């Protein structure tokens, strides 16, 4: 589509959760088994949690690097339980393709889209 | 925590949204004007009254208008100054270029004066050429015959002006009227919106084999509240960008057809103003275009239009989005692992300017109801009536911007299938809107004055 004929702006929001994964449609994330801390915990639970976080955060860092290499314009924020990357200048299909081509599965991140009308549109 | 990288995309969410979205700014500016008008009234200051310049209607002799203009030159300048200052604060915070806006808005303001005068003439009155129609036609001729400079676009903020105008409109509508008309508006809007939505969706998916998400985005635009609904549902169900663009283009095309067609039919068939406004509120696709159509009829039509469109349709968009997002994740994304939508989606998608509209109405209703008759009359004369005039100015800016931004060559080439699906919805929406507004609830809408 000719960019002059587009009537909306697409904002792609990618969320990389490391804690408190939101409920997913398929009920369990096939690739990630989240380790959380409950009430009765011992030193071994902390080590398991540490290992999980280390692996997961490394994986998130790798995904971020891939995206930053593919495109410059990102707004990145650290939020409670996840890291969020947003862009208005890189289409969602390209984002998914870049991550897939580097071996990252859709289960490892959550994508949201936010459209806004272009200037002046009714 | 946020990175300091060079970036054009700004992070979303948080309290910053209160100043990063036009929707909120319409609330701040609209309510700000109402509060300032009340404070000035309490101190006996008549500033708001003096800048609320309202050209005399039905003029035939231009020398009278020229005399009125020269007598009100300073007031018009102050009106321009007030609008320029408050809009510029918002535009600057929203990240646009201030210089471009001020220059562009000044041109819009001057053009609005010309349109206001033209629309107030006896000639216009005789041929039903109200100011909104002048604004639309003049704007469309200019936009489609000439290439407007890029910098001018900064000032063409149709949605911003109309939402600010709607918040101001809230101050002129008694809250009791909103409460009384709310259930009827909701009932009428819901029956028609659901019928239209299902028509577009099923024609789109079953007959024309369009993608589910695309059909849902088209259906939202044709049934709920136009472009706002298309972008909200398109976001919620993760539609393709092209599909959202096509839906918006179809909404714009049909909105322009309706903005000229509906007032013409209403006047030609002598449909009373109240039901006429309700019909526009049900069957027009965009707030700004609908306001232009209603304003071309009368003040009563503006009221019934607003009750129907804002209270009956716009404010329910969040619930529609939540339901559609749920269907999208559970039914259409069978091979994907999408996160289930949260109830917070309803609030997130709620059009915030509606809150400003309600607050303005409640505030003025309480003040008038708790004042003695003399003070209540003074509030009406010195606060509500001037706000009504300022609202009319905001709407003239809106109508002119609709015309100036309707560039047919820039609309997406939509293809016959989406057009056919959307048109099927129009064929349900318009007749149903007519039946409900003039026959089933016609008596009710006639009483809303």
C-alpha cells in the first residue's frame, strides 16, 4: 500500500515477560515454565528461581538485540514483570519474521497492536 | 526506567497518557473553559461573554455585517487569542510544531469567520446552506483542487476540535436530560449497532470470504462509532494495517455521503428536528461529520444527535473491544498463544472526552439547580449562552477541517469486497435508524428539546 494512502498509524508493542506471565489462551506456555516463589520456600527454591531468571533474562536480552539490530526506532521501558519495546515505524509482520528467523518462538513474547488515526482523519 | 536511545517512538502508558492524547486534552480544554467561565461569572467579569462573538442571522445587507465586524474586531482578536493559546499548549505537549500550528490555525480562524458570516445570511437560510455545509464544500473544493502545504496539516485537527466542542456542549445540556434520554439512546443504538455489525460481519466472512479480523474491523466502523471503532477493534483483534486503513477509508467515504444526504432527506421529507438528529446520531459514521449534519438542521437536532451518538454509541466502545478481543483470542487465533484480554481493556478504550462531557453537564446542572431564579438566569445568560457560542466556533473549525482533510485521491483503494460488505451494513443501518428515530421512538425524540 502506498504510504500516502494509509489512514492509520500502527504501533507494535512487544512484551517480554520474566515474571507473572499473563494467562495465555493455551493455558500453558510450551517453551517457558515460569518459576515463582510461594509461601514455603527454601534455599533450593531460590536457586531454581535464580537459574530461571538468569536464563529468561538472557533470552530477553537476545531478543532485544535482534530487534535493535533490525530497526533503530524503539521506545524501551522496564515494567513490573516485563520489558516492553514499542515502535511506530516497523510493521508487526517484520517484527515476527525477524524474531522467528533467529529461532525465537511466538510463545516467548506477547505482541499487541495499537492503531491511531493519521492526522486529520475524521 | 527508560532508555536514552535516539528514538521517534515515545513510550505509551502511565500518567503521561493524560497529556499525550488528544482525547484527554479535549477534556482539559473543554472543562478548563467551563471552569474559567464560572470563575469569571462569580467575580462579575464579562470577558467570556464579550469574546463569544455571534454573528447576527438572516442578514441581507452586507453593510450591517461590516459594521458588526468593525464593532467586534477587538473581541474577535481576543477570541482568536484565547483559542490559539489553549490549543497551542495542547499541540506543543502533543509534540507538534507550534509555529506551523499558529499560522495554520490563524488561517482556519479567518476562514471560519467568512463561513460563519456566509452561513448566517438570509440567502443561505433560504436555500438551507447552513455554515457546516459551506465549511465542508469550501474545504473539499480547496483540498481536492489544490495541493495544501505540509505545514498546514498541523492545524487540521478534526477530532481534537470536535471533542473539545462536545465537552463544551455538555455544559449546555442539563444532566437530567442525559439521564432521561440515555436508556432510549442506548436501546436504539444497541439494536441497530448489533444488527449492522452482524450484517457486515456475516456478509464479509460468509458471502465474500473476507478474513474474520478484517470483517470485524469493517463491521465496527460501520456500526459502533466509525473510525474510532475501526481503530479500537482493529487493535483489539490485531488486524492488518491495510485492513484498518481500508475500514477507515470506507467510513470516511460513507460519512461524507451521509453528511450531505441525511440533512437533505430530513429537510425534504419534513422530518422533525428531534427525530432527525437522532437518526443522524444512529446512522452517521463519524462524530465530526454527524455534528456537521446535525448542525445543518437545528440546535434541537444537535442535542438529539449528541445524546444518540455519544451516550448511546461512543461510550460503549470499550465493552465491544473487550468482547471482540476475547473472541479473537479464543476463536480466531487457534494456532497462536495470545494473552487473554483483561477487563482493564474496557477502561483503556473508553473515549475519555465523554467524561468531560458528563462532568461539564453535571457541574452546570448542579449550579443552576441550586441557585435562586435570578442567579440561575444569570448563569444561563452569562455562562451557558457564551459557552454555546464558543462551542459553535469549535464546530466550525471542525467542519472546515473535515472538508480540508477529505482528499479523495489520498483515500485507500478499497476493493469491491470490503465496499460491498460495508454497504450491506449501510443498507441495514440507515433504514433501521429511520424507523427507530421517527416511528418507534419518534415521539420521544421530538420531546427532547
